C-alpha cells in the first residue's frame, strides 16, 4: 500500500490479509472461547449435518465440528508460530555466522544442512518423534530442527552478498564491532527476503503438523487438531462428508491465505 | 497474472491433497467395487468349492510362532489354524477330540488317559506318536526343563506312554476345567526350539512363511484328519495395524476378511460386503493398577466405576450391540456368569462418584493416566469417550497412546502403568478370567490383591460339583465387582466383513479365526 492505486500487487496482499486475518482471528479466539465445548459428547447429536445450530455439523461423538476446527486452528497456529520462531532464529544465527565469516565452520554447517535437506522433512521429523516420543512439545522441537536448514541457506546467501558491500567495508574500517555489523548493519537489509521465507516456512510447518497429527503422532486426542480430525473423518466420508470437509478446507484456506500473503509481500518490495 | 493466481491455488490445493490423499483414493476404488457386487444378494448362493486363497486382515504382529510361548490373543487366533491339541474348542464352546480320538478321566480326577487318533500326520509328513504327545505336554507343563510355558498345565506331575496309541497324564490336583488346557499344541518330539522359526503342527493349514510387520502365510494341509477340510488352498494373514487402512483395503479388494470392524465401518460396508456379528470373547475394561498409590484406595476405584457411563460407550462405539458388564466374566458362559450391572449402574452416577472421592480425600478430583494400545482404534475411541465421562466427575484423565509391543512390555508384563483401556480375551472356561485376578497369578497385571478372593478361587478350582463350582465363581465375580478391581465396561460385539463370494465363516465363543471352514461359493 505504498503506492495506492497501482493495484498490481494489492490483490494478493489484500486477499492474503483477509484470509489469514479470518483464520488468525478464529484461531486466537479458539484459544479462549468456542461456541461449544470441544470435547462434550452427545449421543443424540451424532453426525448432525451442518445447520444453524452446528454450522459445520457434528462428528461421530456428537461434538461440534466448528468448535473443534477453531481449537484445531489455534493449535496449528501456535505450533506453526513456535516452529517458525525456533527454526528462523536458529537459521539467522547460523546463517549470519557462516555467511559472514565463512571458513571451516561454514563448510561443516553447510554439509550438515545438506545432509538434513537430503531427507524428506516429514520423514526426518518422524524419526525425531520416534526418538523423543509423542506430544506437542516434541512435534514443535522436531519440526523446528527439520526446518532450520532452509533458513540457514537463505540467510547465509544474503550475508555473503552483503558482506563485501561498500558500506560494510567502511563500517569495518571505522572499527564497528562484528556483532554490530552482523545484526545492525546487515540483518535489517535482508528482511524483505527473509519475511517471504518465514511465510513459506509457516505454511510448511502447518502442513507438516497436520500431516503428523493425521498419522497419529502429533497432537493427541482428545485435543482437537485439524490433521487428526481428517484422519478420524476418513471412515465416515460417505455418510458424513462434512466431517472431513471442514478440517480439510480449513487447512486449504490457511495455506492459501499465507501463500497469497507472502506473494503479496514479495511483489510489494 | 491470472496464471500466477491459479498456480498458487493449485499448489495450495495439491499440498493439502497429500493429507487427504489416501482417503479419497480408497473410496474412489470402492465405488467401482460397489457397482460390481452391490446389487447381488450378499449370501453366497452356490455350494462350497475347493481351492482359492483369501487374505485376512489382522491387527497386530505375531509375538511368537511357538504355540506354547505365544501369549497374545492376536497370535493365538492365527495359530489355531496351524496347531491342534489333544482336544480343541468347537463352535459351541465345548471341546471336541482332535489329536486324541478319545479320553477318559479317572473318578478322582487325577488321571487322564488319552487314546490317539489313527493316522494324524504332522505337516512334515510324520505320523503323530505317543512320544510326540509326551514331549509336547512335558514341554508345555515344564516337566521337561522346569519352566512351565503354559501355566495352567503346571499341575501335571507325569506323562506316561502306556502303548503306541495311549498316553496317561497324572495331575497333582483335581480340577474339572483342566481338560480345557489340553488344547495345548502337539508338536513333533524334540522340535521345541525350532517351532518359533518353522512351526510344525497338525492343524488344517501348514506354515509357509512369516514376514515381521507384514504377515503370515499358511497353505492347505492335504493330509488333515478331518476329511473334506480345509477348503482353501492358501490363507494370507496380513497385518494392517490401522482400522482405517483396513477399511480402504477392504474396499479396494486387497483384504477378503476383516474381523474387527467398528460400528460405523460396518455401516459403510453394508451393501458391498457380508457383515456378520456375534458377541466377542473380549472383556474390555478400564483396567486399574491396584498397586498404584492412588488407585490402591478402593474408594477411588469405585468412584471411577460410578463415573463411567457404559451405556454411552456402548452407544457411541458399538451402536448398542455390545454387552455391558461389571465383572470379568463373559456373559456367554451362562451357567457361571452373574449380572452385577446394578452395583455401579450402567449409566453415570456422578454424585456417588464425587462422594466417594471426597471420602478418599480427593474432593476436587485427581489426575489419571490412561495408557492405550494405539493400534486398536476401538480402545482409543473408547478412551476418548471415557476421558470425557471422567471429566464430569472432576477426574482429569489423559490418554497416553503406546505401540502394541510397548503395551505388552510395560503394561501387561511390566505392570508399569496407572490405568489402561484394553481388552482381555477369555477362553471358554470360567476359570480362565477368574484365575488372573489371584494375587500371585502371573497374569494378574492389575495387581488385584484380595485374600478372600484367593481363598474362594482355590475352592472353585477344586469343586467337582458343577453347581457348587458355579456358586464359587459367582462369589468371585461379586468380590471383583465390589472391590472394583477394575472398571469393567463391555464385551464388544465382533463384527466381521466377509467378501460376498465367501461362505462358511464360523464364529467361536473363544477368540480364534478358523479358516478351515471358509470356502468360495460356486
């Protein structure tokens, strides 16, 4: 919205903002309040189709799906944010050091990230989970570790590009200390590239978390999570399609929203 | 620009499709299946034909192929096809002669004389001799090397060969139920340690191969002593740990028989498969570790029993088809079972639960960890319902899902757990389930400790008069229920899906999958 009226990039940003805005709003609201209890069961309301009372219908235990989607969304968003926060900070630290200084440490870190990148991320996360055990914290930790390399690469290449820039050379001549050069002179200049990768990383984290819950190793019942709901719903696709559609479309909505949002940012800068 | 938007949309859709992918694939196939078989009558019309092979979906890996060492019910139900004892269970829950053609029991109940059947052959071709029987019984009872592999047989004091076709077994104490223990597999003399690699028995099917995590394949034993059986040439027991996957495999046609359907799955398959249902031999309960500091208080255990709404569990999971129980005996054992559902009621009695908790010093509730073998969707879902029910009594229960092997190791054998939702299978003897709640029983994984119970059990086992015996068993159930040894929930109905072309599936009151009577209809 720097150039109002030009509009070319605005559509992405606006659409992305609206979609993620709604998702975030529901997710954050879900942390504190849901229309119905997410675990209260009711035998008389098993598999109610979507209606005004239950706008997404009810599941096999008569639980309100909309409430569970809200709760699942907040779980997913919290896990996604923590994963991104963890992996992005580690990525900045490692990328900055290796990119700026280079040398043997750079070589080692890069080979390790190559190795980690060589595995499919979900598979690697599965291995970590089997070592650490199920549960929310372990999912965050496992996914956090798995996603570090992508940030390291981006941050490192940007630091390599900027470390020989004139203004950095002058700063060095003036005797600015290295830490300051790294985090005050270079870091702010790579944020445009970095934000985009954070957005993409957030999407990946959401998908990975849903995937792991779908496989039964992420968030454990009776806590709601979108992936687990999908896998539960699988057996009822024919007689209660709304059960699968609600969490499925929610994931699409969130991922699409963030994709549009990051595309909008990329085009704006 | 439009292209960009489109591609973005597509990527988002595709990435999500990965999650739901398996689901939609399977059902896609199934609709094709429905149209080909759905309209026809689901009972196979023709006569029994010989030949063909079927794939049976099973829920868990094998714990041992050695019939004397196997303990998991999921293993025994398969080994039933490979091994036989002197006698074997029939579909009415009685015993029929198998390797033995006849037997007599002395009047004092201490000497059993078995006459071997003519011409029974092992899968390796050799004829079963008295030597083999002696070896098998001695191995199982621990007479061979001091470690009884089958604990109910440890009362055997000697096994003597009278002649080629006659074996005499002497026992230390009379027990009218002991004859049920002679279902213990007969294996070739000296084959003991080889059995776990290449099992050789006398059953209707012989062992072909076993691949861990995948399954076990057996083929027809053409020398089988029951003429005309089995019908099938080959049976493949395929391990499918998730019931969701099993449903998809059924619909996709890669499994012909699946015996562990959930209620909703049965509804979904109705129309494309034969759906058969019968009471299972499984006692499902929220088993409570009586040695746990919290659960050692009988009031806490009773509070949990009161807080459970068994009717709701039955309704949610079994569509109302299960049998609700309050004690550890199968209701199908009619002459021994006593209905104690009035003690705690089948619905929830939250006030009573809270009162007991307050008495015990926990007026505000407590934390409870429920360990559940996660490969059993049925137990997992039961746990979800139970957690919710306990919550209304202020009990904060959490589910800890574990792998089946970890469950066996930690909960069943190690007894390191607080509570667990699982199912125990019973055989057709009333003593089988009651035996395990004696203090010293190896199988007493709930650490039930009641002196009166142990006393009555000894009397029950010794009683020769059926009426008297039944009386003692009813007393045992009463103690188990009053002391709330565990929160017994239900005996689930067993619902199986059968390929519409198959016939002859037989339900047993015990937990076995008898494939010998299954056939393709012509």
